């Protein structure tokens, strides 16, 4: 179905042609002659604007739909209905207009800034949070030939911008002039930094095998079938499976989602670093978290799940961008599923999990990937790589996490 | 983005590359000035972060993408966090008046101002001399393309030509990490 | 199945997934989806649930069958003093045994049922309606006599046990009153008969006062 596949690019080309035609018509009507550099510059500007508007529109709509679908799916998993009333002009529409109601509520709430808060930093924190989050999805390949910006070190760009999130969390927590906010911000930053390491190491594992840091190159390295029936997606290899799981858990932790939502859980330290934010600023933090979640899921799809490629050639009639967003939707669904299943981690459990299990496993995955690659991707490579990831996992899992620990020596300071 | 830079540089303004340099440079100077002159230490740290970000943008604008992104990742992500944690976890900004070796407050202030100015002049002089007398200042300006500094070339250089310093740095960092963990560990009650 | 590290999480996810799929297909199961969709489905309240008072009337006409006699006991006994009663007067100004104004302020009423317990005439009872909200802050939350009067059939429908008890009590009282009236009537008749007999006896016991007639 070539028409559907080319639909986004064809739309963009149509708009550019329209702009060119309208400008040419105006100039011929008014009789002025533009210098030779104006039209290309204008077309470049319009092309950039189309890409920006399309990205922001798509991600805002996905954010809105995600917020209502998350509530409905969580509800169904907990044996209750989700929001099912907000509709449009008397049609209930199964509550799908709930984001509109939520948006209106957030916009019309009073914006309270505490008196002792540092006004400039308090104002800038949501901006520093949302600006990198909105730039993150710009390097992902959404379809064949549909990368908004083609960067040769795109993966590195992604993680560099993720660092902005940590800065924003600190600014939010410290500027609220509230010791619980500061504590919440410290815990949030500790969590983010600890989980960033396995995240980056998993991406490095993929970069090792694919030989490039460019997202397009990584997607193309996952084309074709191996052994005749298995798609070459990295998730279907032993080291890739482990790295995908590590990346997924790191993605849950980076976007502060359950079970890692200690920084912003409702029963922990009020709302942690977000306590003193109300109204639109809170909505912006919320939006930045969700858009960041989509971006990092998109990166997971690119790195491990084959990007925009269909698993088998006969499924190619579904357009490539449909495959990308379908995989992204599936990952978002699993994130909601995990949220419905697991209780929240305690801060020390979180730290132990990151440093004692995930980091050694990511190194094991690196060694396993190198073994698999340099023994020529054959059966020997598969066997060795399964051993190299499996044994540390069982050892670490058994000895660190499934045995009953004796309580450590606690010092009670003020009890008699 | 390089496409955009090329289009922009073919504009009739031949100040375009300098203009692309001036804006991050201005932010860097503002950030540095803020870092030394503001009263609140956290504000100083945040202005320093602005300087780091502007430096990263400068690297990217010059075509050194890898270095630019690593600058953002390492400096803004890690070093800034380190500075902020250090400010928060230490009782900052309290200078004990009794530590002053000179009896009069104005004399110590004047002496520290003179000392600071001398150090600043020394550093500035060294920097300017090394920039103006270096071979890069005389070389022709080459057009910027994506192929001049890809990550692969840097990786190859690191692992083939400068392997020993790389491994030495790795050992040093590991030792520092272990040392920090040991220092931070509580002593067991015997 | 082997218990490898991480198997607990997978088992939990299977349970959650089963819940989700079951909630679409298996609605009849007792533990699924017990949410009541409120404005379309009202909850079934237990029999003795109560919210605000109402006045009971017998028969068809509210004003004529009203049981309340404006004795003002409930007004005095109400702890937050939310009842206001004014007794009715007829054309000549004589007090009637019915209220002209009977107002309850439901923003004050706490539903304690003391008015019900203290009413000697079984005329005020507790209703169970809960949709009494209004957009006006004070005026519409004062309920007047016309809104308060509801028939005995309504009371029987919301609270059959207590209604049956009340009806039985009223019936018993009526029977007792009728029996007492009958006894009183008999007593009066007996007294009147006794008085008549006494009068007749007195009349018979009086000596004849008329003169003797000559014999031939």
C-alpha cells in the first residue's frame, strides 16, 4: 500500500509546494522580484516548522490519549470501570474526552507560589523539564525516510538531553523552600542517576553490534531474517533480550513511573519535588514525564524492536509508521500493565536493584553481545551468549534477591 | 541541521558564522559572571550550568557533535549534580571570622581582591597566549561537514592511538569510585 | 514451574491480564465490576436507612389526613432546633389542632430521629431520599409543609416493617379507644337505666294521694 506508506511525506511535500506556489503568485501579482536566496530559505523554514508542528501535535495527542487510556486500562485491571462519562455534546464516547476536562481543570487552577520560594528558579524548573523532553523525539525514525533530524550520534544526543531532566528535578525541589521537596528531589535524582547507567550501557551494547550511533543505521541493521524464520530484531537474541529488559526497567525509572514512582507517589512526602506546584506548572511536569516516556519507548523500539520494520515480509502492507506507533502503543500498554501489577519500591530496594543486579547484568550483556558478534552469529555464538547472560542472572538473582536477609543492625537513636 | 547552517552561511551576511558564535558566547559570559557575582550559592551553580550548556552548544555549532553531546551529558548531567549536592550537603558560605589572619576586615578584603585580580590576569594571559600562538589560529577556515568528526573516528583514535591513557584513566576512575564508596561507608560499631 | 528470579512478577502480570480480559467478557461474576453507574443505576438502600424527616398523612388528601396536631414536642426535642411549627387558627381565632407552618431546615438537620421517637401521634417519620441538593445556599434548603407531607402508602413502601408496626399501633389504639368508648357508652346507658329505674321506683313508691270512693 504505497499510498499509505508515503502519506506523511507526501503531505509535507504538498504543503511545501503550496507555499511555493502562493509566494510565487503573490510576487507575480505585486510585481516584485525576490533575490535568489529567499525561496530556499523560506522553504527550509516552512519544512522545519511542519516537522516541529507535526511532532508536537502527534505527541500532545498521544499524551492526552495516554492519560485517559492509562486510567481506563488500570481500572479494568483492578475490576472497575475507568472514566466513562466525559463525552462530546451528549455522546458519551466512553469517556475519551476526559483529557479535555482535565486540561481545562489544570488551566483554570490557581497558580500558587510559596512566599519563601525562589521565584525565578521555581518558574524555570517546569520549562527546563519540558524543553528537553519535547526535543527528545526528534531523532527517532518514525518510518522509512521519516527522521525529523538525521544525526549521526543520535543516541548520544538522546542521553545528553535526558540530563536536563535531572537538573529540572533538582531546581523544582530546591526552589520550593520545603525540606520535604528537597528530600524528594534528592531521592529522585539519586534514582535517575543510578538507573541512567544500565540504560546507557544497554544502548552501548546495541551500538557495539550495529556499529553506529545513528538511529537509522541501527534500524537498518535489524532488517532481514536469520535462520530463515527469526526476524533480526535485537530483542530476539539472548544479549538483546537482556539488554531490552534492562533498558525497559531503566525507562520506567527515568520517567518516574511505577514501580519506581517513589519521588512522586501520592503517599510519599506528599508529592516530593512537585509539592509546591499547582495548576498549569503541574500539568507541564506531568506532560514532560509522559512525553519523555514516549520518547524513551520510541528509542527502545528503535534499538531493540526493529524500529519501523515489519517482522515478516508479507506483513509489509501495513505502513512503516503504523508499525512504529503500534510497537510504541504496545510498550505503553505494558508500562500500564506493570504499574497495575507491582507495588512501589522503597528507596534502598531501588538502589540495590540498580547497582547490584542491573549494572552487572548490563556488563554481562556487553560481553555476551561481543561474543555473539565475533563468533559470527552462529549457533556457537548463541550458546555462549546465553551462558554468559544466564549464569550471572541466576547467581545474582538467587543470592541477592530471593533469599531471606537477616535484619541488619539498626541503631535507634531516641528510644530508651 | 548542517544543511541549515550551510544555507545560512550562504546568505549575504558574512557575519553569519560569527553571529552563530556570538550568541552562545554571550550566554557563556553571562553564566560565568553570574557564577562569581551572585549571592546565593545555588544560583551561582545554576549560572555555571548555563555556561556549560552554552559551551556544549558552541561545540555543536562548530561541527564537533560528539564532543558537544558528551559535554552536555557529562558536565550538565553529572558535574552539575555533583556541585549542587556538594553545596547542599556542606554548610556553605559561612566563613568563620576568627579564621582571619589579618586583624582588619578591609585589609583582608583589599588583599584578596588584589590576589584575585593577579590570578585572573595570569590565567587570562596564559589562555590568550596559547590561543594566539597556536597553529590552529593560522589555519584556513575549513567548511563544516558531518564527516569531519564522527564518533567512529574518535573511537578509533581513542582505542588505537591513545589506548594507554584511556586505560589509565579507567583505572583511576575505578579507584576513585571505590575510594569514595569506602569513605562514605559508615564505620561498623565494634 | 521453576521459580527463577523474576517469576513472581510474571505471575502477577498474568493475574492482572486475566482481570483485564475478564472484565470485558465475564461481567456476571460476583467479584467483577461491582461499580454502580450512578445516575442511571440507583443504589438499593437498606430498609432502615434514613436521611431527613417527613410528615405522614392517611388517605388521599394530605391536609385532611395529616396526623400532625402541632403539639410542638418535636420542635422542643430537636437538638439542633431545625423544626419551626406554627399552629393553625380558625376563622374566629381559636387554635386548631393542625400546623399552619411546618418547616424543617435540612442544612441543619442531622438525621438523629429524635423527633420521630418523641412524636406521640406517629406523624413524623424518616425518609431516605438523598438527592436534596440545590443551587441556592439557604432558601431552598428549608423544606415546607407541602413538600414534607407524604402518604402512608409511601411510608409503607420505603420502610415496610416500621410502617406495619406503626399501623398496628394505631389500629390497636383505635380498637382500645373504641372498646373504651363502648365501655363508657355502656356505663352511661347503665347509669341512665339505673336512673330511670330509680325514678320509676320512686314514682311507684309514692303513696296514692287521691280520696276514697263510696261503695253501693
